[in-house]
C-alpha cells in the first residue's frame, strides 16, 4: 500500500531492494539516498504520495448534501 509521504515511499523501495537491513539501517540508508536524489528523481515518489493522498481523502469526504450544508454555515 503506498504511503502519503514521498519519503516513506522511498523507504518502501529501500526495504524491498535490501531485505536484510534492520529498520534503523533502512531509515539511515533511505535518508542518505533521499538527500542525494534530484527533484526529477524524487518526482515518481511524490506522484505516488499525491495519488495516495487523493485516493484516501476522497474516500473520507462527506456526501455532497452534508458537505454543502456544512459549507453554507
């Protein structure tokens, strides 16, 4: 399941590529990799996070009638 953070999406990839690492090593390695990436290299992780946020937020929004009633107050 994709995360709503681009950095955590990178950590998922690090975990998949290096299955023998401990959590501390995954975060340390992921942090190093993240800081070395350019914006163009980070972009796929950001898009994945954006899509996940959008998917989860639309599922949790109230229905139109309730939403419009709330906005009009």
